[in-house]
């Protein structure tokens, strides 16, 4: 069964919330919050398929990180965190 974008977003948000509750690392909390904020926006898009959502979200995340001038270190860590969830 294929997940809707909303279901996939919810799935990833659940994993991030679990990570948030398991860490005291302020950087890790920031990375989780950053991803959660973007997932909230992109989970509302119409579409089907976990792989399709993941690809779309990674592209949007990269563009957003660059547009918001997030430091290279933070970009690397945010992308690494996302990859660990996929």
C-alpha cells in the first residue's frame, strides 16, 4: 500500500519527535525542529508514495537551506539527520 504525502510526513515527524525526546543535544534539537517545521508544510501537498515524498522533500529542503543561508555545517547535519530517517 502506498502512503500519501501526509502519511509519510506524519511518519517522519513521529521519528523526529522520538529523537527529540531522546536527546539533550541542543544542535540535534535544532535540526529536529528545522525538519519538523518543513515537514509540516510539505505534508499538506497532494501526492502518493513514500519514495516520491522523500525525493520531493530532499529537493525542497536543499533549496530552503540555501535560500535561508544556513551554515554549511548545519546544512550537512540537517541533511545527515534526514538521511538517517529515510
